[in-house]
């Protein structure tokens, strides 16, 4: 199939490269000429395992190209995916002006039938608005369909997630749209949920909200474990083995971040508000997430007594491992708070330092590895569970530190082992 993807961000680029790899001809469009120029030269604007090779291969084999010209893409391709950004407004709702502009451009560029598919996470009813906008500007009355096909990929494992989805959701209004999308996804051999457009839109927001709820739930339980001396890892295993609950997304930590959960929660709360429902449950999920970060600062304070002039080494800056993405990373707020309290911060991240440098206070010292971070630190905070932090030589780490205090913000270390080496070990809800 000939596919055009508008928006070469995370979702657009990964989907484009994967669709091309499945044998389709894909044009990825973005209105940022610098991004398109560098993509054409083979440079990928984000760090995502396997993506650079996938783009390179498919570009070389002629199935993947890049352009800034929406008209060209819409003219050449029958299926047009909208994967542009939907940033948060100040009141939490999604800003859909990029989606609207793209819909207008598609409307005036369609030479014949086109299937326009929303891939970005959008509020319910966006499909209707896209359809309405296209109708208004489609002066030649060309036939078209709108569909919703939300993407569930996770950063860091995006290609694997795209190629092996738990399910593919198709929100459609016509058989023609359903048949085209079902054919496109056939090679993935995944269960396909065919539904109406509004339900598909809600599936995406509801999924992310539910996953965020699971994380805040386990974080809340971890606080109770801390207070009574129980172990959250044991508790999570004990509840997670119940198949009705499931063991995924039950890792207590410093809170969730990223480009999706925080934004989607706010957007969903706002959607509910607009239709007269107070989604108090999701507000609590947000509150627990904020509390989790503040709690970590308190934990460090209780271990170090006074924060001014103490040196805190922070391992990891990205919101999760295997990505250089720092959007809404909880550790950034934690660093800000510790810095405000007068602590010196040293840090290292395998991929995210370039981006973090632009947003963190200028006094933060960026190091070349975990050992340099440990040197002369009063406390080491593990904030992102990169594999390389799991394999550290902790005897060396301890010998480099001023005080051997380890705060494990992701519960990746064995408390008994760390205590044996001589650390004062504090995890999240761990004994
Ligand atoms: C998420 C959804 O998982 C994905 O389906 C959707 O398409 C986009 O949003 P992503 O934000 O890339 O994906 O990462 P994810 O792995 O879901 O992690 C999100 C945040 O939750 C991270 O900060 C992570 O550290 C945190 N998390 C996750 C926990 O704190 N505990 C867990 O058990 C799982």
C-alpha cells in the first residue's frame, strides 16, 4: 500500500519505518525542514533502539522517503495517517490546532478517495471534527473516510511493540475503511478490535489512564509498606500473580513521566469535566504521582539531615530506560527540589544528558559515568533503571563516596546485598 504519515515525531517515525518494513511504500511528512533534511541524510532525531537501522534499510530499499510537502504525500498515497503533536494547553486539554490544519491541507490536496487515519492520541470526538473540517474544505466532493487507529507503542521498545501489539484497534465508519486497515495490519497477526471511531478514541485514553492508575496504586501501597515495614516487591508479586490484576505495571518507583501518561491523564480529566463528569479518581492518580516525587526528596533529607552543601549523585535522567526522552521525567522535579534546598547535584545518563542540560539548573554537574557521579557524593539516587546501572561495581562505588548512602528509586537492587557491601540502602517501600 502507499501510505503517507503526517508528523515525523515518535509515533509517526516509528509507524512509518515499521509500515515500510512490512513492505509498504511510505512517505513521512513533517513541517520542520531541518528534521526532514537530517532524516534524508540518515540522521534520526530521537534515540530509540533499532530505529536508525530500520529507517536506513527501508530508505535504501526505496520504501521509505521523507518530505515537507503534505500535498505530495496526499496526492501519492491512498492512506493518510495523522501523527502530529497534540500538546497540552494550560488547562490540561489537548491543543488540536495542528490536527485541524493538517485536516484542511488534506482536504484541498485529495485527488480521489482517501482514508484519513488519526494515529495521535486525541480526545473523543476529534474524528468527527476531522471529518467535518475535511467536508468544509473538500470543495470537489471527493469521497473519503476518517478512521481512528490509536498507537500503543512504548518508548524504548517502540519497534517491538509496533510489530507485536497485544491488539490493533480500528475505529471505523465504513467497510471500505475497515478492509483497508485490516489488510494493512494483516502481517502482524494480532487480534483486531473493530469498533466505532469514538470508542477507539476512548480506548486510547482509558488504556493510558488505567496503566497510570496501576502505577499510582502500587506507589501508594509502597508508602504503606514503608510505614509498616513490609516489602512492596513481595506485595506486587503477590497481587500481580492474580491474572485478573496482572504483574505488569506494578513496579513502585519515583513516579511516572513521559510524553503520554501525564498529558493523557490531564486531557482525559478535562474531557470528562467538559461533559459534566468529575473524574476525581484520575485526579488522585495525579496527586499520588506528585506526592511520590516529594516523598523521595523527604527520604533523602531524612538520610542526610541538612541538604545545603551535601552532594547528591543522580543516576539516570530519562523518564525511563532506553530513551533519551526527558519529557515530564520525575527525576527532573526531584533534582529541582534538591537544588532549591541547597544540595549540589552531580548526574549521569547514558543518552539524555544533552537534553537535560537545556532544562536543569546550570550548577548541576554532568559526569562521564556512574563512578564519577559517586565520587565524593553523600548520597546516590538511582532514578532510571538503565541496564548499565544494574551492573555497577558497588564496592568501588562505595569506596568513592563520601557517605555510602544508596536511594534506589526503582527498586532494582537487592537490599540485603547492598547492606552487606556496606550501604545504607533505602528503596521505595522495601524492607
Ligand atoms: C506509554 C504506554 O505504555 C504506551 O502504551 C502508550 O502508547 C504511550 O505511553 P511510554 O510513556 O513510552 O508508554 O512508557 P511506559 O513504559 O508506559 O512508562 C511510562 C512511565 O511509567 C515511565 O516513567 C515509567 O518509569 C513508569 N512506570 C512504568 C512505573 O513507574 N512503574 C511501572 O510499573 C511501569
